[in-house]
């Protein structure tokens, strides 16, 4: 078959498809399609392209995250920390939303935290919705032993109408490794 193909005149030979030139591969439409194809297994953060240029990327918890910096950014990061500020992209953290009456939420969530470890969901500074709170979540009524992990929470600010019986929203941010366990633990006390 290969010999027959070689013996054909030049104009009858099948042309092999050429790979696209770099300019065609770098067009916006082609780049978006290529980036979407690469994200099928691991989700990219919004800042992925910026991080990919400056960090060694690692696939963890279903996300593609920057792990160790390359030598390109040590000075820039140090300069930003010393003079201004330095941000860290934590958009891979999972957000859980709880909606219900404030008293019911507080009584059921009180079983999953303890005053001895610090402020709880009922802390006056956090309850108004102007500040976020940090605490360690525990399994229901298993305070010292059953730790699930650290969380960050914030209440949706109250509207000034009916404070006592109003439905409230609570947003809880948790690390992806704890997401499934904490979601199940949060659902059972609320039922």
C-alpha cells in the first residue's frame, strides 16, 4: 500500500494534514477551546494563567493550584509584602449556605462548636453581618475529640424590618477536603 502510494504521480498523492501554525494556535478562539479542554479533570482558578507563569502547578482536591514559586517571583513577592500587601487566591474554598430562622440556626449550630475555643456563631461581633468569624467545627456534641476542621463564616446583614422572626442566611467557607463531611454534619442538626 505504501509502495502504491509512492508510485502515484505527484498531483494524485494524498496530502497529509499540516499542524496549525503558531499564530493560528494562539488565536483567542483556539486558546479558549484549548483551555476548556485542559480543565476537564481539574478546575482552573480565575488567576490560573498568572500563577502558571510564576509557580509550579499542582493538582489537588480537583483544582490546579500554584505550589512552589519559580525563581521569577521571590523578589517581587518580598517587595509586595514589605511595602504593600500580598494576596492569596483562596477561591477554591467551598461555600455552604444555610437559610433559616436565626434562633433555630444558632441552637442547632451551638452543638457543633464550643465557647472554650473562642467566639461561636452567636458572637455579637459577627451576628450583625459586618465581620466574619473563624472557628473550629466539631461533630454534633463531640467537642474535644470530633474536630471536623477550621471554617470561616459570615452572616448576611439584617434588613431593618422584622429582626425577631426574620429568616437569616449564613455563609460558611471550608477547605475542599472537609466539604462533604461538613455538609453532612451541618444538615443533620438542622433537621
